[in-house]
């Protein structure tokens, strides 16, 4: 079977690797190769980092099971427990903010924030402990207070329920805004913040959430999150709100929590 698209770093594709199936869901499965978690998905619009997109019927045909081995070799995935091979000679997409972005004016950013919050967020709030601590974290980061930032991160990371806790999703929103600002040539406070988030997440959150925090530490996000941040900040935003709608369709509340983190962070720009 052929993959529809991949969202993998070129380095991952270079060497042969042996891994295993970490977890299986209705429309997705996670594979682990050393320190890297790769997600097989049957949803082309998800466009998440370190993922491979399959046709839904191909994903079902794989009949993946937890713990089974998998091998990457010569841009192909082999599943010894099933007579199937995934060919990865397909389009590979970037999940980063392109360099040379420009910030919209403060007035225009404020207008977009108000529009998105009223029209799309519909009053959604993070769980109360996260909603309370997140503005405190933003103030500490903007002040360059490394000690207070680390203390607040230790209180936040892993807070909330689900495969990716709400606090982690909001942090992804914050990290995406910082990545946009960096691509736009701005000097962001606490340049080590992204690496700090990933380092402190060890043992404090789920494996799946840590995967996304790892990707974010390297400036890589789902394309819906990239497009949502650009919609709010970019001088030349995407032509429509389809990326924002795709983001909000992520998980049960994950998309809304990420957008809440983006909006919190945009207010502090």
C-alpha cells in the first residue's frame, strides 16, 4: 500500500530502524522508533508532525496490534506480523513556520483576536487550574524569569485529562506563537523555553503528549495549528479559516485548548 502523505523529518527517513506499535485507536496508531514516535493516521486534514497518512481502508486492512514489531527500511515500513508494506515514497510536508513572516499591525491583530474568540472559541475555557496559571506563566516568560517559569511549568505540564492533557495543548499554542515570532525575526524572551518545556515533561505527561512537545521544541506543529497562528498574527494570513476549523476538530477538546493557548499568547505579543 502507498502512503498518501508524510510529515516526517528527512533525518528520520535516512537510516533503517526497528520499532514497535505503541498504541492503536480507531483512526490512528502510534509507532515508536527509539526516541521518536510516529503516528499512522487515516485523516489527511490532521497534518500532524511525525505522521504518515493512509487511506482509511488501508489503515483498517493493517489490523495493527499493540506491541507488534515494525521496521523502517529504504523508505518502506514493514510489519512482520502482517504481510503488508507501506511505501513512503510520497509527498513529504513541512510542519514549520516559513522564514520571513511579518506581523500584522497591533490594531489588526486585536480585531482578528476578537473575531476568532467570539466566532470560534464560543466561550471555551481551559480547566480552572490551567486557566488560572497560564497567564501567570506568560508573565513569567515575558519577564525572562527562568526560575518562576520552571516552577509554573512543573505545576502545569500534564494537568488535565485525556491522551493530551489540556495544559499541554495550551502550551503547544504558546510554543506555536513563539515559533511564529521567531520566524518573523522577533526576539522572544527565554529562548530556552521550548527545550525547557520538553525537558520538564519527562515523567509528567503521556507519551503521546510528549511527542508533540518534542516536535514543538524543534519548531514543528500540526499544519492546522500553524495556519491558526498565522491567521491571528500574519500580515498576510491564510485566505480562509479552514485551518482553524481543522484545528478545532482535533480530539475531544484538544483543538479548542490549543486555540485557547494561542489566544492567551497573542494577547501578550
